[in-house]
């Protein structure tokens, strides 16, 4: 009975909507998987007509396979004596995809071919019996519940190094350095072209760098201790808008530089109107990786997804037809895909569909909340101010500040600190 | 048919429950002897969510003695209340900027010694976890008590506390002032990490080496508001290792001082350029007579 009900629930067709069309009750056609020595045919549960149709006035992206959501894992590689310890961030998948497990691909040549090992649904693996001094290249392949590949990480490399004689079995050496006295981390990924990228270690800024014209960045930080760290990265686009924080835990080993690749910052996003008249267009824009595909999600009774391209500077713009959503409050957010890499969704922005147009206020570089000392940052100083007022009665001078910068309930509690942690800039 | 529907209705909340974030309390031993040390670990499992704040408390049974709290490898970057015994209970509150989304992360651990035989239970109460959504949305969180059986046999030797010979990480205190705090007077904000045993406390010293260290916490109201005195802050970890940080002060006259020096240097450079120019290119006009 339960299985039957679940099956019925899966088979219920949802409507597809875009700015210029609506597909009502699409037909579900069960399909399968076929293979022979010379070909493979992948099928899916979806509409028969998978593909993109275009004309001068519209584009049709049929079938379900366009909008399932999956992010690519951020992979860290720590070299040891004859081994490399790999760990990666858990992938988020939704709208039709679920993560079934991970495969690790291993090669001695950059770019492969890789030999894959199935790991199950775990997020760490130690590759042993490796040759010291030989660079190894790894990718993490994400599989869905049926065993099909839905995402592949960027390549990460590490070179196992023999432990000094008498040093015991403690891992040593590094992916990029043979100096086994250095403990540190090497971070690489995609930001926005020629934009500022800020790296935080346990909530405090350790370095700020500028991404290249191709939006790639790489940062090395040494002089760290062995232990568990929480790194975070955020970008600022050409207008000063900040991306959401991309956080990931890293366990550093003494005397080893751990390589972490595949950091992919979500696009920045803004709208031209805080309230838009029903039927008018809403401009959704921001910056992402150069020449990439930006997926925009608009929250309504039926969540709407659409895609647009970013230009060589990473800028993107999409004019959203508000007749596709009901009147009321909505949010929109974006993610970006480039080659096999996919970012998570970024920060959501609000807009209201009503009876008039109200332009959005000029972009402020300051965080909307959490900035208690008005220096356009949310960091240790703001935390200290809030910590002082924790469990204390607020003064009349501080109450307006708490109201404008935190949740406005006239006291400082865990909720206020949570707001601060969300808008954290370091 | 009715029974199937009933089972289904019972399964739905169970499915929702299983997807909730979890604070996991585990021990390295389920059965110990009197006098034996064991550890209890507190971990966060977001279960697909993003968590940026958490709080809770643990009431320690009388049959257990707390030897040490370790928070060195914690995923919590900023403690509002560092795990410590307050009013007979171990309380903790902290935040994770940007949220924590990985499968599992350590929060802190307790090193305990059993004092009397019997069955004891450890449980986390008043537990709250908040979503990283900018609004501090409180999430349903699950946790389970952990049971430990203490045998009557006594052990003479127990495992030693983990060694920590490393200093806390280097840090740089920030000098700031704000109308909302200390009536706008200068204060210090500071925070660092210790990846082994964890930071135990901070001390500050204003003035020379002959001055005494004062145990404090961030924010610290600077006594000498003229900012003329040297200030040193030190972080002390739970094993007694110390990391010192000298505060970089910018007294009120520094702007005028640096401005004055810059002006003098500029005047000198200008004079030098004019001097060289006159030496090389200037020729006195020859008299027409």
C-alpha cells in the first residue's frame, strides 16, 4: 500500500512554466537503459521529446532532465606516506535527483583516464598503495539512486611523500610541496571575472585575492596547525554585491599542504524593482562565472526555473514575465554551471508582485542585517558588541540598533547571533 | 485498508523526524569501571540542512566527575558561551558563520571519570539549533540520551588526558569604539582558536611588563582611553599553553604625526627636485651689455 501510494505520488505530473509558455500535465513515459558493445542508450521518466527547440520568439526546454538540481562537490586531498586522504562536501540534489553514492576516479595523468572505485554514500576515502613522489589526480563522481552519473568534481592532485625515517606512520608531504614542515591549505575555484575573493578561516579573514579574467582563483595559506578548520569563501561582483558564504570543513594534517579544488561561488543576484506591477517584466541580474549557464529559480506556488547565459564579464540579465506568478511576495535565486561544474544556489532576493512599480534602492555594499557598528561588515567587533548585551537589558540607545540590525525583539539572544552568522563578512 | 492508512500516517512524521538535524551524544565506552576515564563527544549532524547557531546544556550525574572539556576541533567558530560548568550544568552556545552543512561535525567533548557503580545516563537538554537563513529559524532537533554502565571493579590506572603542547593560534585584537558599548569608549575585540584542547580564557595587560595580567573576555574596555600604553592580550588554552598578541594602537595624535611627517617629506622631495632642476638646467641670462 505504502509503495503503491509512493508510486502514485511520483507519477503525478507537474506543470512546466517559463516566461513564454506553459506545459500542462506532461505525460510521463517510463523508459530504461540499454547497452551493447558499441552504444549506450539512457532513458528517463519524462516527456518523450527531450531536447531544446528554438524559434525567433521562444525556446522550449522539454523533459525533466533540464532542471534537476545538483551541486558539484568541493574536494580536498591530503598526501601521506604512500597514500592520499580525500574528503569532499556532501552534494545537494533535488527536483528529481537524489544522491545515491560517490565514485572516486584516480589517474597518474592530469585529465585522466581515471580508474573509478565505487564508495557508496560516504564523503571521505583514503587511497593507499600509492607510489611516493608520483603525482596522482582524483575526481569525485556523484551518482543518482539508479547509479547514473549526475555530477563530477574538478580534478584535485596530491603527491604522496615518504615519511622521514623514524617519524612513524604519521602522514607527511603534500600535494604541492615537498616541504613536510609546512602545514597549510591550497584553495582553488571559480569566482567572478576580475573580482575580489575573500577567504575566511574559522570566521576571520585570512586573505583577499582577485580572480583572473576567467574567474579562476587560487589561494595558499600556510603556518596553520593540524586540526579541524572551517573555511569560507565569498566573492564581490563588479558592483560590490557579495555572494553567499561558501563554507566547508577541512581537517589539516601536520606538515602537509592540503589541496582543495572545485570551490564554485554562486552568482550574485539583484532585481530592478522591489515591487513590480502584475504583467510587467522584472529584471533579474547579477554576476557569475564568465560565459556560463545561469539557472534562475523564482519561488511561487509552482516554483519556476529558467536559464540564461552570462557574458564574458560574467554579467547576466533575465527579464522575467510576472504574469507567470500570482500576486504577492516572491523570492528569486540563481546558480551557475560551467562545463561539468555546478554551483549551489546563492542568496535569495525578495520582490513583490502587486499593482505598481517601485524601483529597488541603489545597491548598498553593506549587509542588510548584523552590522551593529555600521562599518558595512559583520565580524568579530559586531559579535563582541552583541556578546556584551547577551543576557543584559538593552539600553534605550541600543534598542533602535537592535531593531534595525537584528530581529528587533528588544533583546539579544541566539536568534540575533544566527542572523549575524548568516550575514557574516569577516 | 484503514490499517494501511494508519501505518502510512505513522510513517510520515517518522520520515520528517529522521530528516531533522541531530545533536549526537556518544561515548567511547559503554561500560567502564570505577575510576576509569572515558570521553563523551557531542557532534552536530545537519541532515541536509544548514545550521549556524546552537545551544544546549548537560546535567552531569553525581556519579560522574568532569575532568576536562575539549573544544579544540570544534566546528563552532565563535562561542557565545564556551562549554563550561555554570550553576552545576555544562552549558554551551555558539555560532558557525556561513552555516555548517557537512555530514557531521564535532562540537566539543567531555573527559569524565566514573565515581560510583550503577547505570548513568547523559542527556542534552534545552537544545536549540537555528537554520542559516538570515532569520534564525529554529529547527526541530533530535537527540538521544547515552547510557553508561559503571562496574564495581576499580581501576588504578586510567587513560591520560590528551597531550597538548601547542600554543593557541596567533591572533590580532581589534581596537574599536561604538556609541552602543561602554558609552563610546575604546574597547578591544579578540578571538582565536586552539586546535588541540581549546582556548580556556584570555588575559590582558595594559602598560609595561611590571603590570599584572587580568583575566578577561571580549569585548574588553581599555582602561587607558588615551591609548598611550602598550596592551598585550594572551590566549591560554586548557593545557596552559599561551599565545600573546600585542595590540596595535593608533592614538589620537597619530594622524597628525603621520600627516606632519608626510608633509615634511613632501616638502623635502619638492625642494630636492627644484634643486636638481636648477643645477642641471638653469643658466643665468647673459647681460646684453
